[in-house]
């Protein structure tokens, strides 16, 4: 293989070695942990029925995200995903902010996964008679091990994700079959739809954590520069990933809401593992313990991959210090970005509570989705169909973008109801970062070098 890349002209480039299965593993691997933990806080906000409504409403939001992403990313096939899109379509300041949205969304999600894994090991250790088991060492070891795996190469990293994600998904299918959902021997179907204890305001509040079923599927775009065929692999991997998550999310809700009172379910840390414990089946408990461990590992692994690609892309374009734009000469990975983000994840995983970490990840993701709606509207206006080659064309435009905007606005309000302080703090942080970029960092950016797509002049410019 040539040591030069056709896209950026660098002596050492990222390797194009991934296929659709790896894209699926990256997207679903990041998100499937949301079925194992986190989504159930929506039950605490509004009850079991409210959580189901939030699950399907969020599913609609992410279907729009997947369709929009598949079109734009199969056309802007560069590492950085939505950051690269913003750079080419909107402008430098938006690109800088979108890059930060991505890095913080994935780094916070990585920290949440490490916290969950540590809690689970501590819980199982206590059940096994090891009362002095502590979660902190497992949090550190998880992040360090996965960072090392990412450092050594993307193919091995995402092949590992493919295997453990598939096992975690199959574990949900087996648990669903084991509780005999076609009978009322284990589940109590008449208790599932328990009404709306907090009314429709509870449904609105549940949207906050309803996103957790799917948060991160848009991370498939970060593989754009490392797949063999972006026009085929990215849409196929992303769309099949959304279908997988819709199935898993509905199954998960049905199992957990049928086995546990909504008051307990709304504050459980590992609801699917708790559901397996309630079946009194040791094999199911072991299987769901393994599934929970694997889902957290897959998610944290994918988050390290995605956050480092976004950080690397910003360094390569000099939006950040250029040192972060380096590629390892042997492993062909953005090794400095991987190493730099490790202590950031460790700090949040070690000191921050789980619901706060989840909220910061959701808020960063929500800002990113809002951008995506405006981005695709501008993209279609500036380069109408037929002016440039697209790998995929999403249907019903502009309806998905408008639906996405409406659902994002609803979710902002839902987050404000429970975490208004965090919402304001996050917005202030991004405003300060924008001022820093405009006043200090932008002078280092080489404007001509960052635009790498061979597109004609946009309509109206």
C-alpha cells in the first residue's frame, strides 16, 4: 500500500481496512450498553409507559439521524464524521464546536461505561463473598486496556467489538425467549402499561433518558476514512445498526417492565442483569453478567475510537495543536489523541456520579444532532442532487431534518426539567471555547488545506 493518502497527502495515513460489519460493530457496540443500563432512568421520570413512548420517539429521532448521516458521510468520507461535515458545509467555528461535541459525548459515555463495569464487578464480588471488592481499580484497568487496544490498530479493535457486541445482543434475545413473553407465567403483561403516574409531563421528562437507547449510533461516521468502501459500508452499517437497536430496545423494555415494579426499575443500575436475577436461573444470570460486561467493554472501546478520531482530525487541520494530528508509523492509528484523552476519561469515571456523566454525554450529543438537521438542509441547498456524487440519498427530504429539530427541541426541554444547571453549564463551556477558538486558535488554521473534497462551487456562492 502506498504510504500516501489520496485524501490528505500525508506520508502516513489511516488504513482503509474496515467493512460493513465493522461499521455495525462500531455503532451498535457503542450503543448497546444503553439497553443494559441508563435507559431505565426514563421509567423513574414518568413510569413504564412513558419510558416506552420515549423509547419509540427517540427511535424516530435516531432513524432521522441515521438517514441524514448516511447521506452526508458517504459523500464527505473523512475521519472526524460530523466535524468534517461542518468544516466543508458550514464553517470553521461550527466545525470546532461540533468536534468538541463529539469528543465530550464519547468521552463521557466511555466514563459511564467504566463506572458501570466497576459497579457490576463490585456487586458480583459482594454476592460471591468478596465484600471488600472495590470498583475503582476495574474502572482504571478497563480504560487503560481498551486505550492500549485502540493504540495497536483499528482492525483488531473493531473485530473485537464485532464479537463481543454480537454476544451481548444474543444475550438479550435469549433472555427474552426465556421469560416466555407469549405467556403470563413470568411477566405480568397487564402490569406493563401502568398508566402515567406523572401525566404527560412525565413522558416529556422521560425523553431525556430515552435517548440512551441509541446515543452514539452516529459514531459510525468516524470510520469514514478507514472503511474500504464508504459509499456502501457506512449507510449499510448505520441503517442495520438502527434496526438492531430498535429491536433490542423494545425487547429490553418489555422484559424489565414486566419483571420489576416501575419504582425500582427507575433507579436500578443494571436492569437487565437484575431481570436475569429475578428469573432465579443461574445460567441466565451468568449470561447477562457476561452480556453486561461485554456491552460496556464494546461501548467504551468504540468511544475511545470515535473520540480520538474527532480529536485527531481537529489536530490535523490545526483547530487544535498539530501534535494531535500524528499517525503512528507502524500501527497507523491516531496514537497521540488516544493517549491524551485517557486521563480525561479517568477523571470523570473516577470522580463524577453516573447520572451526571450520562447527562453531559446526552447534552453534547443533543447539540450535535441539532447541528445535523441544519447541516443537511444547507448541504442539499448548496449541492443539490445531481451536482456531486452521493453514496446514499436519504428519502423524504426535508422531513427527517424537520422531525429531528422538533424532537431535539422537545428533549432540550426534558433535560432542562431535571438537569437545568448542567444544561446551562454546558452551554457556557461551549461559548467560552468558541471565544477561545475565534480569538486565539483560528489564526493557526490553514484555510485552503482543510477543504479536501473535490466539489464544484456551491450554488449561490
